[in-house]
């Protein structure tokens, strides 16, 4: 798996690639990341990569030619057959919002060319000619696409075999199909009493069936409270059991008196 990242600020990626548990994916080559600066493909003494927008208005627009030359160099370096070239992805507010299913699809892919825009964006002619897909992190605007690219790389890296200490850890992440797309339950660790707050007794019972049921109910309650649309999607998919529905009815009949879950 190889991701080529086009960015004016390649130095921003150094901490991501060398820190934390996901560095294993990059150091081992499970996820290969190569950084490309379009400024190196610009002309003139100033290596200019942006200019004013036709029609006026604030801000600058990234020039198409340095980006195109950078992409051509990436294509040559990847040496892929034209029919199997890696897709070109632009991080943009108009793109499809990235979610777990999207991350899972990328984690099983051969990679992509990721473009990190800056300023007011890219010359639309470059987008029309070369960009295959646009991705957004949400309904807000960042100063550049680097944070979005790092989010995708991190999410993809942690799904690779051997990256996390526990092979099954990510299977219980929020939004994972193993949880029927629901939010994960709360977690606790030592000490058993912390600042006068204890651990839910179900987790100390040693009864694995009771523990699993408690975790399922907490997941249901949390999703109902924070992301009800995910709960409805699970219901429509037929993922909720009779016991799940009975628990949810009990919540509706006896809502918690505070913001805390059960």
C-alpha cells in the first residue's frame, strides 16, 4: 500500500510517521508514504505555486501546472499501468465525508495520490482533469488539506495487521460493523476507586455474559444519547436484537435523571 502526498508543507508529516503506535505501519512498509512538494516543480526564481483568482476576490489559488508536473513525476515513480493507476484524491469541503466504511475501503486498497490544497483551493481545470475523488472531514474549513490527509493515513494505518498491540482492538471501535455501527461503550482501568468514583460493579463480577450485556447496553444508551441516527441505521439493518429493543424501551420509559449513562 502506497500513498503519495502532494503538499506544500511536507515537514508537517514527520511527527505522524515517526510517533505513536501507527509508526509501525510506516516503518515496516505496510503503509508506504512518500511526500512531494509541488514547489519543486514550479518555474522561476520564486518557485511560485499560486496566483490571484480570475474575477477578483480575496485569497490566492494554487496553479495547475506545478501540480500537474508533480503528479506526472509521481506517476512515473509509481510506474503503474494506465489501467491500474492509483486514484487521485483531493481533500475539500465539497467532498464526501470520511467515515468508517470509507477508511475500511482505503485500508484494503493499494493506496492513492493525496492532494493537500491550500489558500482558496486549486485551479478547477486541474481538478476536472486529474482528480478522481474528493474527501471531507466534516462541515468546516481547514487552512489546508494536511490535517485531513494525516487523519486518513492514521485511520488506515491502525487497521493494518500487526500495528495495534491487540489484533482485535480495532474490531470494537465505534462505528465498526462488529458493534453494528454503534458507539463504543465506556472503559475503566485501575485503580478500582479513583477520587471517590468506583467502577461499575458489572465489570468486577467476573461473569463474562453479564459484562458483555452491560457493554452492549452502554453502547446502545450512548448511541441513543449522542448519535441517534446510528441507532436507527442499526435498527433498519436488522442488527438490534429483541433484548436490545427491550433495553431501549426501558430507557424511553425511565430516562436517566442526569447526563451520565447507566
